[in-house]
C-alpha cells in the first residue's frame, strides 16, 4: 500500500480557497489533516433547507423519539401536578389552624351564620372564607392526612424524575446514533472525494467539519431537543393548570410575557455580536499560539520573544474584552427575567390574597399558582436560549451537508479488471489533461515504460512534475487518451487495486502517532518481525533505531517531532522497502538526509529499484543521469524527452537546467 493513500495536500493560504494549479504538487503535502478550524458558526445560509434535512436524519429514530415525547409528557404531567397536590396540603394545614380557633360542638354553617349576623364587613369576609374551606370547628390540624398528601407528592416527583431520566437516556442514544451515522457517512465521503477537493479546501476547515461541527450537532440534539420537548409541554401544562385555578391570575401572568420576550430578544441581539467577536478573537489567539509554538526555535534565534509576547498580550486583551462583554450582556438575561418574574409574583400575591380574603380562592390554590407562574417563565427563557443553540446546530449541519454533497470521484467500474500479471509496464497513449478547461497543461503525451525502467521527471519548481504522478495514481482523471498498466486501462481497474501496485517515498514525510515498528509495517498487515528488520537494515534505519531507549517500540509523537527530519525520511524509505511494490514513485526521497546517509540510501535504492519500474521526481539532476528516460517539464508541458546523453547533446532546456545547477554550486563555493 502506498504512503500516498493517507497524504493530503498542504493547506491553502488564508483567504478564499484557490483551485488546484498546474504543478502545484497537490496530493503529496503534509499529513492527513491540519490544525483545528475556527469556532462555531453563527447562522446558516439556508436555515429552512438545512433544518429540514437535519430533521430527516432523525427519521430512523422516529419510533424512539415518539417514546421520548411520551415519556416527556408523563414526566411533565407529574411535575405539573406537584404544586396542586402541595396546595391541597396547605389547604389542610390552613383549615386545621382556623378550625382549632372555632368553638367545638357547632357546625360550619352555624359559625358562618353567626358571623354574618354581626353585620360587620370584616366578619362577613371571614364568613365567606370559612364557607369555602373544608373545615370542622374545634378540630385542629390533621397531620396524618397532610402526611399522606406529602407522601403522594414525593411519589409524584419521584415518578416525574424517573420518566425524565428515561427521556434523557433514550435521547442520548438517538443523538449519538444519529451523529455516529453522520460521522460514518463523512468518513466514507472523504474516501470518495477527488484530490481536487483537498487541493482547493484548507485542511483545518475539513477537520472542523468532521469534528467541531458534528460534535456541535451531537450536543445540540441531545440537550436542546429534550429541553425543547420538555419546555413546550411544560408551557402547555402549566398554562392549563393556571387557567383551571384562576383565569384572572392567568391573564395577569400572561401580561408579563411580552415584556419578558422583548427584553430577552433585545439582550440576545447584543450578546450575539459579542459572542461572534469572542470566537473570532479566540481563533486569532489560538493561531498565534500555534505559530509561536511551532516556530519557537526560530523565534528565539531571531530574538523575537518580546514581540511574540507583546502580540500575545494584544490578542489576549481583545479576547478578554470581547468575552467579558459577551458574558456580562448575556448574564443580564437572568436578572431581567427574575425582575419581571418578581413583578408578576407581587401582582399574583396581592390579587390572590384579596381572593383568599373574599373566599373566592383558597390559600393552597394561590400557593400553587405562584409556583406555576415560576414554572411558566423558566421554559420560555429556555426556549429562547435553545433557539440560539439550535440555530448554531443547523449551521453546523449545513457545513457537514455541504461536504456530503461535494462531487465525488468517477464511480468505480461495475466489473473491475484484475491484472493478469504484475511486471511494472506502464503506457501513456495520447494523454491530455487540464486543471482549467481553458488552460492547456498536458497535451498528447505518449510514453512507453518497460518493466524495470527508471523514468525521471525533471523541471523547475511548479512545472507540473507531481501532476503526472497524480494521473498515474488516478488522483485526477485524464481528459483524453489512455494510461495502461500491464496493458489494462487504469479506468477499468478498482482504484485500490491500482494504488496497491505503487509504492511511494515523498519529500514531505508522514508518520503517524505510534511505534516505529508500526510505522514501518504500515500498509503490510502480515509483516513479521523479520520482515520489519530486513526492511530497516536495507534502509539504514536499524542502527539509529537501536540507539533509542525503546528501540522499535519507541512511540513517535503525532508530528514525529522526537526524531530528526533525516530519520523520518529513512523510516518512510524502510516502509517502501517492506511494501515491495511493482512500481516505485520517488519524490526526491533523499532530500532530508546528510551526504553520507544519502550515498547509503542511493545504494539501497538502486538495489530496491532492480526489476521494478521507477518514476523519480528529481530536483538534483546529478542523481538521475542513469535514468532510462528523462521527461523534462516546464509550465505543465513535456518539453523534452530522452536519456541524459541525448538531452545534453541537444543543448536544449534540460542542458541549460543541468548546467545551471553546477554553475550555481560553483558560484556559492566561490
């Protein structure tokens, strides 16, 4: 398996993504991914379409979501019933206190008639209150009855909590199964995307879609959906109970609702701008820290520590200011809602007290109504908060859906051809290719490479040398002609079968976080210890590995920073030795090693290249003088073709390029 199957191009410069350019070397830069992307996005471009599609991803979980809603309804029903039950306990307690003060041996009707007979307004109100109470004169508080009510209340709240727990448990499964499938779809999509997509998109942005955005969707689905369902049902249930107790008090509570919504919306608008600034400054600060950490040695060499610290303090200060304003402004919402809620509480207490005194409402009902009014404002505030969170989730889903909708590679043929034999013969017949339809790049290129031949591809930087290799690997599809491997059109082969024929050693090394043994054996599942050691010795890796404390069990960091650049290159060469491919692609594979090691590697490479077809992308022309065929590229076109003596005798572009390297070396020496 070739190293190229895990390599992606280097990130594009800041600004709008640029399309692939001729000779840009797309496909062979860096590791699989770059740094993390910026913070969460604020708004979706097309909220309705993205929301509808996000809801569509939940369809496989429809039955479970229905159960979640049912559990939420039961939980809310028990929760809403609680204040009413507690109000009954209060009525029992209040009736006992009043009954103990009345003379025993008389009926409630006699007491009421006696109070009314005094013709005093205060006694008339007292009589009206007693008349609407379940009271027995002379009997005190019935603590046994109150105890039974409180036990019932505890059971109701316990059941509410249990059903709420079940709701949360099922919703967690719904959210995680949904994003699990989404991650699976994205991972499969990345494998089907053409190299052109990675050439034109920053790696950090791709990684952000795969990680940050999907995590944001998961958190929003799990938390926001349960809160949304519960809040909506709570509002309906509480509102119904409020009107059942007193429509007058219910209207008083509803009168404060527009004020609360207006205040929340106005504060949220201002805090949203500050949160956007906070994320922007967070990304700026993280970018600066990453740059200074990556290049800390250069910063110290040039004595720029003070400037780096000053820049950090500047960006950190901006982040502090934006974060403070965002948190302060958003923090005003709760005190504002509390203030409005307290005004509502005062109004209910005054009006409710009057109704209790006039006997039109019981004390327990007033107490229950006050609790309901508190419960009424809380879900409204939660739903306002959920709206912002869900908007962010929809925006994240839109970014994920954009990735899933990207054009894919041309589908594999339904009946792929398997190579009858693997000798390493490659033929290019009238091949043409363009990145841009209006700009010619490779036109009518024909080339026959016999098994075991070495083809060198040379030219100045940006000439398009890597583009030709990308076509061989079918990272890009040719516009015309054919590329044949063992006489079979590579478009008739499965891409994985094609790429397993190649082995690659690149100028930009890639090693993953793992042991040295695992990195050498990457792509060779059945590698034995002897296979690994043989490949390591052939690539002159064995000596330096054994000097390490843990030898082949040494764990490389994610960026392999605990080994030198030359040692990284040696490990990738050992990996190519172990893969034992029929065709080799070498992209200046010895550029990162010292002169002595380079001589050893070149000797090992010659041994490795025996009886194998090799394509060598060369920058130092002295290393490819013995190549069987040299392709000279300039501005994306093949300008010359032949052996080294033939091209030197022609005194053309290659001759000038070859001589210029020695002249430059001589000038530098002088």
